[in-house]
């Protein structure tokens, strides 16, 4: 898969009226919120692109979830969040649904040309191969968890990114700004 066709996002909460208040989203109604998030998704994501959604896709009926999914571009790979009962009832709307996933992306700038990314709904302080500089992307916190600039992880949720999914390149650019230091570097000298 071409890294230019890979996207990451989380916590749309399609159909969830109370998320507008809880997360102070700038929408007057659920219909407005859904329509704008669908629009912004499709502005970036192409029909054959891969979208890794890190949980809390929708809190609505199966019928409404299906109508929303029909409007969204791309193949959606869903990492389960804590609000996924409707998505689990509509498994056929997603290319797969998993609790956790370790993604490998071809990237000439990465070690041996492979970028390893841990995808999970929740933020972790440590993750597989994190001490080697692998990345961790998460959601759940709706921008309420302070970013750790020394950690190669961050929240890809829509509340943090103007309701847009992030491209692999955008994630890479954010990670490049991090002040991560290999934990064993000082011991090796």
C-alpha cells in the first residue's frame, strides 16, 4: 500500500448528540456534525485509500451507521473503542475490526525502510518496540490528554485535528517535531 493512501483518525461519534456538548464541538445539531465530518473525510480520503479508525466510530442505530458508512470514501479498518456496539452489529461495513493492531508501512526514511506503528484506542505510556522509536497512535481522549513531546505517540482523534483524518505524511511530520531520545542512548556512550 502506498503510504500516500493511508489515513488515521478516531472518535467521530457519528450520531452522538451529547458529544457536541461534552467535547465542545462547533455544531448546532447531530445532522450538521455528521454532514461536516463526512465532507471533511471525503475531502482528503480517496475511494481506494485505507483509513485506520482508532475507535468510537458511531453512537447511533445500525441503519444510520450504514447510511453514514455508504457516504465515506475508503476502506475502513476499525480498532474498537469503548463505544462500538453498533459498529460490531455492522461488521460488514468495515474491512476488519480488531482491538489492537500493529501496522507496518513502507517508508524509505524509516529503519530498514519499514515504519512500525501501534494502533490502539487508548493512549499507552509504553508499547511494543517503543524503545526503538516505533510510533503509537491513539484516540479516546478528545484532546484532553496533554501531548508528551518526548513520546512518539499522539491523539489522532477528530477533536484534535479540525475534524479531518490525518495522512501518513501528516503523522510523520508531527512525529518529526517530537523530542524523542532513545532510552538507552546515554548508556551506550
